[in-house]
C-alpha cells in the first residue's frame, strides 16, 4: 500500500484536536469514488456537530456551509481528495458507512507512529 500523505495526517491531527469521536479513515485511492480518502467521525449531538462544522469553516476561511449543516445530523465536507462525514451517533449507525468501506479502513494507531 502507498504511504499516506502529510495532508491526510495533518487532517487526522485536526480531527483529534477537535475532539471528534470514533475517527475512521478509509483509503479509496484504488477505487473510482472521486476522492482518495474518506474520514468518518462522530460528534455526540447535533449542536456539537454544527459547532465542529462552524469551527472547521472558520479554520478554512469559508462561509459556504457544507451539505447537511442545517440539520446537524450528518454533515459532509468535500475537499476533493478528502471527504469528511461528520455524524451524530444514531445517523452513523443508520447509514453504516463504516460497514460499506470496512475492507478499506486504515489502522490509525500506526498512522502517527510512522510519521513521528
């Protein structure tokens, strides 16, 4: 497998610092999906999910709200090579993206160790 690039690693660090839960990364570089990586994260409530999205928009100096922002249950950011799905727990379970991409999951415990 190709090494994970620094942009993805820095994105992962940002998600950790933002207190996202159950962070999962899927490597889709060999798939025809329109992106190279998908992150799936959980925030415990709609309010916290929207707060996270608002902070990310501020970090990116953007005023364009992502898909799903108004409800706050499932917010999707598309950064071209990286797509981020930020869920509340019930929506993450309902849509089961983790099951869909389970064979493409990246072991995040090794990601930072390999870059330190």
